[in-house]
C-alpha cells in the first residue's frame, strides 16, 4: 500500500505540469469567453437601445435575456473542455511510453523497484483517474465563479439567472462529463476506467511483443469490446428483450468487472513475465 | 509529508468539489412551480380520482419535465438515473410488470396488446420482416397467462393470407370463452393501390390455431381520389368488451397546385359483436357525424361530443337499444374565452372534462344528464411567486 501510494504520488508529480497547464488554459479561455459573450450582448443592447432607439422591453422580447446558457454553448466554454479530454486521452499513452522513450530508459528503474510490478499499473491508472476527476472538480468550482463574473458585467434587468444544476440538466453534452446523479458519475467513470485498463493492457502487449504485440493488443481491445456489449446484443437479437432494464444494468456491471479483472490479470502476467526494456 | 502536498491538495479539492456538488444537488431538487386544481363550485371530493398528465417546459430550457396534476397538487417525474433506465411505461403495464414479472418479460409495453380479466392475462403482437420489395413473414406472437395456476401458454402462428399485406398492427386483444380475438389494422397493397381494413383473427387457445379470420370493415374503394380511414375506438384495456366500435371515415383527396387537402365525405360507425359476429351500422340521423366527435365508449353507451362555441355538447347513445339519449351541454371557459384542446373521459357514469391549457376549466358531470358535480380550474398555486415564463401542456386524462 505504501509503495503504491508513493508510486501514485511520483506519477502524479510527473504529470503535474501538464495538469497545471490544462487547468490554467481552461480557466483563462473560459473567463475570456464569459467576458467576450457578455460584452457582445451588451454592445448589441447598446446599439439597439441607444442608436436605434428600440424600447428596452421590445429589445428583450426579440433578443431575449442574457443567460449563462449562451456562454456555455460557445466555443469559449466547450473548446477548453475538448482540449482537456484530448490531453487526458493523449496522456493515457504517454504515461507508459515516456518511460521507454526518455533519455535514459526510466522503466528499467521502475521495474527494479522492490515492490510488485502490478503497482506500476495501478499507480498509472490511478493517476489518469485523478487527473480526470481533477479537471471535473475544477470545472465545478469554475462554473459558479464564471456565473459571478457574468453577473457583475450584465445588469440584472437583462439577465436571467440559472443555477449550476439547472444549466447541467439543459445541456446534455455536459451531463456526460458531469452527470446529474452520483450513481451515474460512478457508472460513467467506471466505464472510463475499464476502457483505460483495456488500453493499458494493449500497450503492455505492444511493449512485450513489439510489432506482433500491436496486433495482439488490437485483438484484445476488439474482444473486450464485443464481450462488453454482448449482453446488449443477446438481449436485442437472441432473447427478445427477456431481461428488464435493471437486470441488464446489473449484467453489464458484472461483465465490466470481469473484463477489468481480466485486464489486470493479463497486465500482471505481461509485466512480470514478458515485458522487455 | 512535504513531498506529497500537490497530491494531497488535488485529492482534497476533488473530494470537496464533487462531494459538495452532489450533496447540494440532491438537497435542492429543481424548483418547479406547483399547480393545483382550484375549486370554483361543487364538491371537491369528485376530483379525488382524477389525474391529469402533461409536461412543463420553462422558457429557459429545451427539455420538458413530465408532471401529474391531481387534487393534491402537482408531482413531477423524477429524472433520476434509475427512472430514466426503467422508462415510463403506462401505469397499467407497470402494474402487470409488478404482478406478473415472469410473464411480462420481453413484452412490448403497449396497452393495446394486452387483455386482462379475472382469470387470464393475454398478450398478442405481430412481427414481420421488411424487405426492399415488400414485407413478409408475418407472424403473431401470442402468450396467455392463466392467473390461477400461473401457467403460461406461448405460441407463434403465421398470419394467414398474408400475401398482399404491407403492414399490420394489433389494435386490440379480446378474449371470449376459449377464443382470443385479435383486432388488427391491415394495410394491403395491390400494385400501387393501398387499402386499409379492420380485420379480426379468431384464435383457439386450446389447439393454438387461427380458426377464423375476416375483414370487419372493408375499405376497397373504387375511386382513387378518396381515402378511407378506419379507427377502433379505444376502451379501458383491462375490461372485457363484447362489442367493438369502429369508425370509418371517407375522405376526398383534393390535389391542388400547392397542396394536398382532404375533405370529409362520410363517416360511419360500426358496432361489431364478437360473440355473434354480427355487424351493425350505427345510424344516428340527428347527429351530424362530421361535427360530432365520437369521444368515448364504455361498453354499452357511446358518447358523442361536439364543441359549440364555449359549450361542449354531449350526446349519449345506447348501442343496446339503438337509441340516442338526450343531449346536454356543458359550459366551459378557457384562456381569453377561447376553448380548445379538450380532454374527456368517462368512468362509472361520470364525465370528466379538462383542457390542455392552463387556467381552463376542469369539470366533473353526471354522464347521463349532464348535471355538473364539480367545476374547477388548473392554476398555479401561487402565481405571484412565479416570474419565469413557462409552458404547461396537459395531454392525458385518466381516472383511477
């Protein structure tokens, strides 16, 4: 356990810079977005009301109130989120390959540590998870701050206020990242964890058998995906909807856990027996 | 410890931020306005069993929330994960699923497909394969549950004479003695001519064979510019009915340069007795069928309704002695004196009327004489609190 925590901390410190960059990028771009969107709304209001002498009530009727919804749906807001997702996705691979591709093959030292080699696997997957949750948590803190920013810029009569919860329920794209309930959070990110573990196993296959390993890895990913959706396929085409939705969910969770266990077992085998430096 | 500060700080922030978000979101569920049925006159007890279903959409959001308005106020459907997963099958189906869990496996949650009486629960559906040229392999899937001993009888039977069938759907399932009746709507294609008919298949449950089938209402039409619609009038799904009421509407298709219009020509109401297989056309000369809408059938009485300005004119018609009862009218009021979107239902001799819009009348009346027992209105409980723009649309009425 101690060794595992040390390794996680170590891995986390290695990604801390990238993590900090993603966080500050998100912060800066989203705040600029709030300012730009609010300004453009205010400028339009100025132009209509003071230059074209449109009554305020009529302006509000034809252009609507300013709400945080407009900001959330802009590239300013969603762009950084996409960049962060891409960043994490990229790092899933980099977290392994940087150990091999560095100036001195760092993996050599990692594998020599007096602890089970599976801890390396656990530490890396934990780091990815912490990074992801870190970004989600940061976004959750950032949202109220940004709403406050908008409130200071746009006068109250032009504004219609929404809470964070209300924003999320009306934004299906965002509720994948921040689901409405804790159960969904666990299920969504649990699935994410499963996917990462399968990819890790494929990476380790490549690191063990090189070219042949790429093929083996792809086959492994394909098999895992088919097994994962197998309950759904059976339900649809063979069993004619035999299971109730709740039962299907339980089956899916069990299938997911089996694949996770298989990935960990396979990775342990590869790390201890087959890995090459 | 100093070595770990970044790590510990990040974990703390994650736990606090995500934890606070989910704790606060469960504490403060979305605040929707409360709707009530306000009593204007009459006995408020009358609306105790009444349920109005609809959806509420605030101007800020694209997604509506389903709600039920009853005499106790309004309840919104929770949008929790499990509820979304299970879906919202009709209340009747939900009851079936709870009571007969095994039998209900793999059954489509459509009320029309089910029949229930004290001893049996029957289910029938049809499936077929769509081809690029035409549909084929029409098959009925039938299941009958014997409630007493819990035995399930399931079988598949090919649809007879399905050569020209294009499309078929099960509109109703009835059971009389040992026979199961499937009332279907069949669309056939003859070259480029489509015609629709109400068809009845009689299935003997004991030997699992289709013993008889016939078209109840044939819609073979000579002219190509007319179109015939066939509609089976729905009844309470959980009650056995020996009579079927079918409405046949003939429409003239008028093709203009810009558009295709349909003009009403003729409407016929046909009553079909399942046991005797007798067909009868209900003719009510004093009722102009293009104006009067057939609203409800409760087994022995058909209720025709017609909106006349701000009044709803109701004519009961007995199919037992083929006699139209005395018509009565009920005065309604709606937003800006505009009355529309009526929802009506009849249960236990009482007529329930509501409207899809807000601030419209809710009326409970004696179905035979039209005597008003209750009059009320769906309104916001506290309109001063609600400053947001919203839309309330009620689309279903039912009586528990």
